[in-house]
């Protein structure tokens, strides 16, 4: 797959870089030496994990296991294709009891991989943040630490065993931005509206083929350092408060790692061109234009706010 991924970089990106937060390369490289759990924000269905895997393999010989939801398997070839790329399936179908069972099996598998020193990639939330406001879902952290319950580990000990290293990813241009804006209007107009498998396939195709400009992955240290530095404070919290605190720290590290791209007046022209690509019978241009600007502005706001609250 490496030649195909390199070809995609040449065809759809101006550049692809792997960088490190605030000159902490030595610490980060030490953190990932025996494997890590790379938790990232989520922009593109396929390429977020594929390009990070490419970069990690080129620089460190690391080929992480990749989580992908089974809701994306709309065509017969997708599941064998992603499994060929070292993907494991996150099952999102079924009732509450079935989902809990699937989560337990997945958590056990991920703990097994980490005990063997393997690296893993997973997005910080189910699905992509349509508005660019990346937030770690507490449910993801709860699922990841289910396996620790069998060993009677505390939540914090179970998190530290995973060695979560947040990675911030930034695309100068999101090929699916107009599709995301369209989905937001459809959801606004009909609260029961849900994406079809055909919609997911279109997003996958658009994300792979579309132009992305500059793409930057920025690695940050393991959150274990932050947990150890705040052990007393965290131990005084309830489990739910600990989950919220850890999720917030992951967010702060991801926000601080964003690449902030300079945007001139040409960006307004770009937004208008994306607006014209949206096909809806009752097209609300004012709403859609706001959503397009929002998904590019929210990462900038979060980046700026992170420096007032983060402690790494």
C-alpha cells in the first residue's frame, strides 16, 4: 500500500508533514518507543489513519492497528481492503446490550495489543466533527478502559496502561467540507435524518480524491505525564470527573498541535465555490455559508484557547 499512499500524497496534497509539539520530539519519541495509542481528531474517513500510518512507518517503522466502524462497509470490497491495511472493525450496530458486548470484546483486544507492545490508531470520537470543533467523547474513554475492569484497575491505571499519545491533524482544505455543510442543513431541517451507506461511500471517495493543500500531523506527549503530575488532584475526583478531565487534557493537546494556515481574501472565493457545489432543493445559502466558515474557524479558536488552559 505504500506506493499507493505516496501517489495519493503527490496527487491530492501540496505537502504532508509529521511534526512535534513545542519541540518535544525527544520526549515523544521516548513515549512511543514501546508502542503507543495514537488518538487523533478526525477529518477524513480513510486518509487520517492511512497517512499517519505512512508517516509513522517511514520515520519509525511503526505500523499501527487502525479502528474503522462497520457502518462504512457499504461495498463488498471495503472490509477486506481495510483489514489488509491492518484495520480492526468497530461494530456500531445492535441494541444497548449487544453494543456493550462488542465494546467489551474490542476493549479486551486493544488491551491485548498494547500488552504486546503494538501501536494503535483510533479517532477521539465516533464520526467526524462536522463543525471542526474536535472533542473527545467520554464514551470512547469508557470503552477503552472496560478491559481494565477485569483486572480491577482504576480508570487512571487503565488509561496509563494504554499510553495514549494524542496526535493533532490539520488539513488546509477539507475535500468533504461542502458535504458536511449539506449534512448539517439536512439534519437541521429534519431531526430524524440519517446518513445512508451511499452517503458514507461518497464521503470516502471525495475525501480520498479531493485536494487538501498542506497536511500536517503533529504528535504530542503521552498523557501519562499529565496524569502523574496531577495524581493527587485526579484521585480526589469521582470516576466520571476523571473521565471528563482526561478527555479535556487530550483535547487541549490536540488543540495546541493544530497547524494554523494563513488565509487571505482568496479564502472567501474558495468558500463561495464550495457553496455552489451543494445540491439541495431548499438550499439555505446563509446557513450553509456560516457552517463552511465555522468548520475552518473553530480549530483556530480552540488553538488560541488551548494556550490559556493547557498544562502538559
